[in-house]
C-alpha cells in the first residue's frame, strides 16, 4: 500500500464527504486505489485535476485500468465505477495516451 503524503491527506480532508462510509480516523490512510475510485466516481473536475496533480495521470490511469478491465479482475472482484464514469475515463485515458505503459 502506498503511503499518503501530507498533500494527499490534505486533499482527502478537503473532500471528506466523498468518503462517506469510511470512519473519520481511517480516511487519511485510504489506499490510492480507493482515492482514485471515489474521486473519479464522485468528484468534480477540480477534484480530478488535483488528483492528477498529486498522483500523476499515468498512475491514476494505471489504477483505473486495473480496477475496470476484466482481465485484471478475479471472480470475487467487481467493478465499482458508474457506467458513464467508466466509459468517460476509459476514453479520456486512451485519448491522452495515459495507458501507453499498461496495455
């Protein structure tokens, strides 16, 4: 699990309402996978830009790809992205060549 930097922890605090089911004490220590999923699903364009600034577009694309493409999923996993969000960001990352080191 990646350790969250002070900047990422501040970003999580600023958007605490997006992580509604995670206990307050645990929010700052969520995984990058959880952070990406919640920001892409429920954040606005400013949240997404900040996420790209903090993690880098290629890192976000890598996490997103692993979470959304069936060849990466086991029988117990499921895709937690909204269908429109999944389609949008899949097209966005392809257009911006963010998958170049993944596919």
